[in-house]
C-alpha cells in the first residue's frame, strides 16, 4: 500500500483540537494542496479565510448574533473556540457556459478534503463543520462574502491530543455495484 492510500484510509476527524495550529510553510503547503483540487475550466472558484486568535472571538460574535435566547447566543459564541484555527472554505462562483455552480462547489469540497489529508500528514488534525452558521446571511455578510459566494464549510484545525479511534470499514459491496446489473 502506498503512503497516500494508507493516509486516506486512516484519516479521521477530530472534534477536540488544541494549539498549535500549522503556520508558515506548512500552512502554505496545505493551501497549495487545496489548490490542486480538480477544477473544470480552471476557474479557481474558491478562496479561504484563516481565522485565529482574536478572530475566533469575533467569529463567535458573528455566530452569537444569530441566536434567539441568551443561552443560545452563549453556546454559539463559544463554538469557534473549539480549535486554535478555523479555515473558512468559500465557493466563489464564476459564471461559465459549461461549468455549473454545483461543479464549482464540488471543486471547493475536494480542496477541503485535500486539506484534511494534508493536515493529517503534517501531524495536525481537522474537522469539517457546517451547520446553520454556514448558511446564515448575517454570518456570510460579516465574513465579507459577495452575492455570488457561499460557505463550503468551517475547517477546525489544530493538534490532536486524543488517541485515534478505531475507524469503521464499510463493506465495499454495500456501496459499489456493476452497471448494468448482471440480471438485466
Ligand atoms: C460538508 C460537510 C459538513 C459537515 N458538517 C458537520 C457539522 O456541522 N458537525 C459535525 O459534527 N460533523 C460535520 N461533518 C462531518 C464531519 O466532518 C466528519 O466527517 C464526521 O464526523 C465523520 O468523521 P470522519 O471524517 O472521521 O469519518 C460534515 C462533513 C461534511 C462533508
């Protein structure tokens, strides 16, 4: 098995992430991996925001504005503090006659996946989260998204402290089949 396949088979998400987060050249290479996502017509329909330190508190403030009760606002405010860094993946749709928006969103999604793998291979951990905060107009506005942009997800990034869980292995035949089916 190649190192790459081993890394893919052993990647897992980590909800509890501590400092440090990657920086400098390591972080740059992680973004270079995102930029290798397949990209129909090379539209580069994505951009990323790096949120750290006080930025995480400001992001918590944006989340809290959407809450309806003090308890809910308090919960939302704390959400971004679950990791020392959040990378916000943004799809920035470029109008194109042959590349529909869905393909552009998929390109961002692949970039997010590549970053998760790159993070793990660089000794860090991550978790891709969305939830209502990824789709709330006031969060989008607060993060400076334009009309043609949307949030693909919040990648929580940091250092994994807990031992890796046993990973589930799905039976390949449960999700792969030949077409046409043999009895047709
Ligand atoms: C687009 C997208 C959004 C997600 N949003 C959330 C989320 O908001 N909260 C959550 O607990 N998991 C979310 N997940 C799932 C986790 O990132 C993770 O994949 C899942 O917990 C399974 O863990 P694993 O990656 O180790 O297999 C999301 C995954 C994707 C692809």
